[in-house]
């Protein structure tokens, strides 16, 4: 899809007539309970105007509920919602300058594609609804299907109609509830790029809900990782990845090796942690907790395999030796599983750079890592929290 | 589009499924065999009688014969005579049926809406309410209509109350009026209106209603632009199932009306059974059938439910 020519065609002017390129969205201590079940628990966050914000979390963690409260389709049990500084908590859905791309698209089956897109414009009595709806269809490259009915479109096309129908109203905040969830992998990757480009071009505030961590990281400026109704951590994708603050984030956003240990000393901003008898060093400013029991974390691609006869670089952390129990080659990289007695199985990604000999199954290796790449988490946490369960197709 | 296809179809939400890959010839003709019992039944009890009806409507009296003795002929003047004598009753039937249909819609739609939409997710409550809608069918048609006769009678509390609040003049009455007949028709056919609308609304995806709200439509607009159009198949079925039998009804006008509220069904009944004037009874029946067919096809065409199918 090309956007250049048609971008200007996107209408400006929010329902109340004023021009907006998105507005700040603020949730203040929002809680939502369904009977005794707390779906969203004391959640606060701010989405800056014009940003692409991703709400990332596993299925059932309360993402849709949060989005529905912003849209006005669900009322918070407590807390406040502000859009552009205005408290909208007690207003109804149709009064909010917010539009949603629904998880199921929710296109009107009795209306043509163009009438679906023009629906919001007609309600706000905007000028030239059909012309603007047509322009929005240009943006998603579906103008030629304007007179079809939704049931005559493919899933990907329906998804784009839903996007056009929401975007054409130029909302202060555009909410997207797993909009790509029903698409196949290839189309999903393609639409991720398109969606990101459209957002950059039109400058709307996007709040994008997904359970796909790769999707969140590639698209969003800011990612909020959500778990059991709470935000675990919020930040730029790279920051979250490099410095997760909870075991859940460390495991859900990419993979992590988390090793239990005890802080035994702190010298010059580096703490020494006893991990199964070895001293591992972790920068204090990369640790959530700096005394007692901690979890020491390191990303698989930050680990290097040290073969017999080699020595770890001086000043690095290392553990082992342990036996290589699994080697899976994927072209760009190879993933190794190494069973280290007393620590369990660690995961290592290694780039297939020319000239490096291949490590074989069963070989005894040590695992080394720069001190600056390790991070420290609260030792009371469950080290497996948020880890992807390969048996769970919903994960 | 045919009338039959207007009935009992919901909005097509899912993409139209492609036809299954070509099956063997035997599989296909096997499927058509399933039509046989229905076709046989309809041929025996619908096609033959209709042909007989058409023929009878053109019969002429046997010259010098007794009352009720007719012979095959092509006496098209039967139609002229019947229509010129009974067009007021014919017109009145359609007027009453139309009024009753509109009244049944106004009562039935909100009822169906509450059961299908407001009580959604509470199957027990829905079941109870539906039983209440159908409950009148547990007693006989005649008994129910006679009950109305009691309710609207001069000495009933309804009439007393209406007189008390001066909605009815002191000597005004409800029984033996057109109003009573329309009340009876509305009541007797109400479930036929309510149930198809309920079925349509039950299938309505609540997320579409939410989408309406999300797209700046308040509750009334969402109802008019989303809910009502998507329930049109039910509305069309309901109005047809009410209007068609109500136009031909003769029980309500007999029991609740007087000689100024005579409906065409009553005329046909008396021409046939009382004076043995079979040709004119048949001619009136044919005209009634044709008129209903015309009205109904015009209605279905105008209501534009094709787009929902
Ligand atoms: N209307 C409701 N009534 C009761 N429980 C609900 C309702 N809506 C959502 N929930 C529960 O709240 C939790 C969060 O749901 P949801 O926000 O849809 O999760 P997500 O979108 O992250 O998958 C789920 O456990 C779900 O069962
Ligand atoms: Mg969801």
C-alpha cells in the first residue's frame, strides 16, 4: 500500500468540529471489577498525544476491558479517565472523541463498505461524508470495494474497512483491540508496517492492544506490559527489553534466563551475588532489589558459549560448565540449551557469524556474559512468571 | 425475492460460504428427493383445491335446478357481481388487518426487544417470558375471543373504567364495534408478530450496537440505524404472518363485531354455508388471495430486506 498521495485526503476535524491531531489520554487509578473478579486493578497510565502506545499482555489480563472503559463501553468501578485534560469518566461512548477498531471488526452487515465508513461522519453531520469516506477507503486501498457488503470481503479487507471506519472520524484517541489477531502471519506482518505508517502520517494517538510481544515492540513508541489487571512496566520497547523490572516482563517480552541468588557484597556500584556457589556481578543501578535474595537475569543473546580450552574474558560473569542438551539451528542464529548443574537449563542465542566452530550436542561449555548486560530482580518473584507456555496456543 | 425467502432469515454476518465442491449426481438428486413428501402434500391440499376454487368461481347455476346446483361454465360475471356487492367488506378486511398488524407491531416489537436484548444472557427469564407470549395458544382460539367479548362487554370493568375517565362517553360501548374486532385480531395474532421479531433480535450481535455507540450514535440513533434494520427480516415475517391470516379472519368479526363490521371471511363463510352460493364464495376467495398476493409482494419489495439475506 502506498500512502503518499492519499494522506492529505484524511479528514481533519474531530466530531465537535475542532481540528485535532490526537490528545493525551490519562487513566487515573482505574479499577474494574466484575462481581468479585477484579479485571483491571488500580491502573494508571498516560498516553502522550500523537504517540503509538501498545498495551501488551497475555489473554485475559484485562486489555479489552481497559480499552472498553476508554471507549465508554464499560464504566470503571473507580478511577478517572481524561482525554485532552477533560474528565470523560461519566460520559457515554457516543459522546467521546474516541473510535475503536474492534477485535471482531463489528462491521455493519446491512450497510455497504462506504456506508460503514461514513457511519460516524453522518452521525456528527460532518460535511461531505461520502467523499471523506471514499478518501479514507483510498488510504486503506479499498476504494474499489466501496459498494460491497462486509460479508463479501476477506478478513484482511474487513480489518482495513474497520480501520478506515474508525480513523475517518479523526478521533482524539484511536483504540485498536488486537486488530491483526485474526490475520495470518504474513498479512499480519505486512499490516503492522502499514498501521505504523498510517499512524505516523495522520498523527493520531493510537492505543494498540495485543498479546504479541513482537507486534508491540515493532510498532509502538511506548509499551505497557500488563499482567492480571495491572501494568507491570511501561517504557520504550528497547528499555523494556534491556532492563526488565519484573520476572513477568523479563519472560513475556522476549526470553530471559533468571537465576536465583543472594547478594553478598556491594562494591563501587556493583553487587556481588552468590549464584549456586559462583560469584555473579550485577550493576546496582540495573537491579530492583540490592540485598538478600535476588533473581539475576540475562537475555539469551547476551550469553556467550565458552568451549573447553577457552577462557571467559576477564571481568565477565560466567557460570558452568554444563552440557549442551539441545541445538536448534535457524539460519541466522542457533539456539542452544545448556544444562548447568545446580542452576537448571539456560538458553543461549548465538549469531551464526562466519569462522566460529559449531558447538555440538553433549559438549561441556561455560556461559559468559558482560556484567553490564545482567539485571537484578526481586528474589521473591516466581522466575517462570510470564514465560511462554509452548503447549498453550492462546499464549 | 419471494415471500418465502423473506421469512426466517437472519442478517448474513458471516461471509457467504462457497458452494461445496461438485458432488456426485446421485447425491444431488438424492437431496431433491427430500422435497417429495412436501410437494405431494402441497399438491394434494393446496394445488388441487386452488384449481377447484378457480373452476368453481366460474360455475353457473344449473338452469331450472335447485339451490346449490351448479355446472361448469365460464361465468366471469360472478366476479363482477361478487365484487360490486361486497367490496366494502373486502376493503374493511384489509383496513382492519392493517390496523391490527400495526398495533401488533407496536406492542410486539418492544416485547420482543426486551426479551431478546434486555434479558440477553438470562436464559431462564427469556424462557419464561417467551412462554408467556405463547401461553394464549394453550387455549382455543374461540375461547380466547369469547373472553374478549366478556372483557369488552357493556357491564365489564374496562368499559366502566373508560367511562369513568371519560375516554368513553357515558353511553359509549366497546363490544360490537370495529374497535373490538381490531382488538381481537391484534390479540390473536400478536405471537405471530412477536416471535419472528424476537428471533431476529436474538441473533443480533450486541457488538454491532456497541459499534454504533462508538461511532457517535446515541441510543435512539443506534436503534434506528443498526438494531431496527438488522431486525427487518423478523419484522417482515411478523407482519406477513399477522396481516395475511387477519385479512381472511371471520371469527373476530362474528364474535366481537356487529353487522357494520362484517369482514370478507364472514361473507365467504355465509355465501358458502348459508346460501350455498358456491361460485360467489369462490370468486371472493380468489380475489382475496390475489389481493393479498399483490399487497404482500409490493410490501416485501419495498421493505428491501433482500440486502439482509
Ligand atoms: N462482562 C464481564 N463479566 C465478567 N467477567 C468479564 C467480563 N468481561 C471481561 N471479564 C473477565 O475479565 C478478564 C479480562 O478480560 P479482557 O479484558 O477481555 O482480557 P484481554 O482482552 O486481555 O484478553 C477475563 O478474565 C474475563 O473473563
Ligand atoms: Mg481481548
